[in-house]
């Protein structure tokens, strides 16, 4: 399978299904009270999934393992690399897995230089500043990727905190990364709101008892609502989001 063809098919499928998947915003319940906005990185701040699918396809392809969009959504999206590699390649030692992980992420950075922020993100960040809200990234991504992506997106001087799962020793779906963000800002869960796209990330934020809004870049609104998001949107331009905030 040609890698460029794989990426193009993913993007075409998303474009073809855009009206079906992204046009409806489904409210599940209530309005949160805000003191802070917490953003996931991959799939939320920017749609990185097509690049991640290609890089995992390359890496696991060396071992004869096929990775497509469905497998990515079901078994990879939102997770940290060690459990991903352990699941697909249990024969590798932790040290061998770490080397493979580093190769995968280096390849991701080679391919991700043209990333753009999710539509409406900059407006939401500016709105949050005007409302004197604290803002943080809460992510499972490796630090090198986080620093790289924030530079590429020109967001490296924007956030009050960047919470990286690897720095605190435990990642999503455990609530620890979000609980750490709450502790950093000295706030209660109901004073924050989280934006998440993956099932893993939603489980983490909801387990931390933070009101969570789903971004439908990787999952359907129905799947996100089933896990407890307040509502699900395609991106940060959704009129319903701004009606809620204002």
C-alpha cells in the first residue's frame, strides 16, 4: 500500500463524510462553569491522525502488521506508545520498544511540518484570555512531539501550563494528567472544561470529573456522548459552543 495513497484516502473519506459526521452538534447535558480551559493535543488542537496513521503503518509494516484508520481508532488513538507497542509487538523488550517508539515519533515530526490548528481554536484561546481563564494542554504525546507541534502551530507561547503524561508518570485514560492540571491551577473539576477527541482522553477527563466537550475528529458524537461528554462538536467554530460559552 502506498503511504501517500493511504493518507489521501483518509482525508478524502473525511471530506466525503463531513456533512454526516461533523455538521451536527449533539448536546448530552448541562453547561459548565469556567475558570480554566484544558485542551488535548493530538486530534483536538490539530488533526494529526492522518500523519499518525501513516507513521504507525510504516513502523508496524516492518513486522508485517497492517494499520488502517479503523485499527488506529480502535486500538491506538489517544494511548501512549509503550502500551501500543506492547499490544502489537509483545515479543519486544521494553528497551526495544522504546527505540521503536523514538523512530516512530521522529518520523511523525518529519511528516507533520504543515499542521494547522483546528478551526476556531485561536478564537477560543483569545476569548479565554479576555475572560481571564487559565489554559493548558493536557496530553499523552511525548515531549519532543509536544514542543514540535506547538512551535509548528505557533502556539508555543500561548498556554499557562503544558501537562505531559510522561512527566507525571501515568497517562490517559487514567485521570492523573487532568487531576495534575487541576492541582496546578488550584481549582475544582467543575471550574474547568476539557476538550477531547479520543475515547482514551474522554475517559481520562470524565474520570477526573471535569465537564468535557468532544471533538469529532476521530470518533462519532454518539460514541463520545456515551462516555459522558457534555456535547460533541466538529471544531471550535460550532455556533452551539459559542452560545454555551457566551
